C-alpha cells in the first residue's frame, strides 16, 4: 500500500557553462554574413539574461550585498557592476516613464533617509504608493529632488510627508502632514512638562482626538458617515487649538494646526487619504538595512544605477510580477530581440492580464 508524502527539498543554484555552435549564414548575392542569435542572451554577452536578472534582483530588490553575490556566483566585482550599469542604462527610459506616471497618482507618499556615496553624505528618497515606487539616490536633501520628481505643474493628487521644509510650496500638489509625527511632538511636550496642568490637559485632549482620526480610517464606514465624522473631528481639533493658552508648549502645538491647517486635514476629504506617512517609512526600511551592511554606494554611476534598478524592480512587483527577476529576464530577452521595444508596456502587461483573468 502506497502512502504519498510530499517533501520540499532545497536545490542550490549553480552556474553552468554551455557551449553553443553559432551557425553563420552568407548571402549569395552581396556576400554579407550573419550569425544566429543565441536565445536568452544579449549581443556580445557571455552570461545569460536569467543569470544577470537573478543576480541584480537579489542585490537591488532583496538587499543581498554585492560581495556575497560575487563570492557565491564566482564572478569578479567589475563584471557584476558592469552588468548592473549596462542594464540600468538600457532601462533608463522605463525609469523616466515610471516617474511621469507617478505624477498622475492620487496618493503619493514621500520620505528620505541618509545614504552615503564613497563615504560622503547623501540621501535616499522614496516617492510612491501601492502602484508605483520610485527610489532616488542623490547627494542632497534639498527641494531640488522632489521638484525633479514631481515637477512644478499642478497635480491632482495628495502628497503625504512629514513637516520637512524641503517639500516646498512650488510643488503644485495638495499636502497632508503625517499626524503620527504630530503625536510624537505632543508626547514630547507632555513628557517635558509633567507638572503643568495646562500642558497635561491639552496634550491628553489632542492625543485622544488624533487617535480617533487613525481609528476612523480603519472602521470601514460608508462615505457619507466617514465625511461627517471626519468633519466633526476637525472641528473639535481646531476648537481646542483656538482656545487662548498661556503655556508656551501648548501655544507651540496650537500654532502647528493654526498655521498649517490646509496641510493637516486632507484626510477629511476622502477615506482613501491616510493621515500618516507610515507607508513611506516602511518602504525605506530595506534601504536603511542595505545602508548598514553595504555602507552605501561607491560612485556616481552606482547611485544612478541603484535608483533605476530599485525603481523598476519594485514597480514591477506592484504591477503583478511576483518574481521581479522573471520580469527583468523577460525585459532583457525582449531587448536582445529588439533594442527599441517598449519595456514599460511589457511591465504593465502583467497587471492587465491579471485584471482580465479576474474579470473572466
């Protein structure tokens, strides 16, 4: 009697050398010759597209260090980064199209963290949502970065950030400050003045109202009910912020809401607009880990390659490519056959096929 039992075993990846005999055809009229293309490999490359795609995805998507990949795959450092730089150059137009598409999104989260280039200071930026993820690596934390990504034309969406001044008013987009950061400010003042009854009473009331803001979005209420409760919460918050206060700590917190009212209540207009920027902070967390184990990038080209490859691989995942390496392999295969192919349309075709499959 047989008793089938399923066991999952790990099969280690390995590099395999394959020898191809390339047939050459010669025209009997003009004597021009042409060699047959080897499938799954770019012209003049000695590594297959699947090999390159998997190595680059492990580094730029999953965060494996270049050193660990070089040792595991037994290639030299120059070869690995030549693959990375050449691939990013081929996909630059895809990166540009992703950035343009980001500007049409309704919700855009943004945040930044430190990132070094050859030991010098720099910054990693994130702009995105569930549909598009853009990673930018630059020397500066100035407003030039968000301007270069979002432009200065009027956008229909909402940009969600902390209160960092680099997201300047020249950006023609509605703004929502992260209320979680506001709660941190409230807690700081509360802890700084434990003996002040005025501070303790105000911070307790404000924290209670802000917590209701976060729970409101999770309550899954219908739109009319949501808008009514949201408007009521806004009124209560502004009421306590407009009451005359004596303590400087209370005045400081009140002024945040008085001076930035148009940037603190976008969430009252739609349940789709979050009142926090946790999404951007979570999106940057793998970059923070990479910074700690790799110490950043080593060249200007390295910065550019990283932002292109991370943007494309993470956005491919959003478009339904469960394995970004598989998308990158298909993209390189397509470029090997036709250097002018639209890779961005190939990326989006995955989400279209998924949508059609669900509909049918």
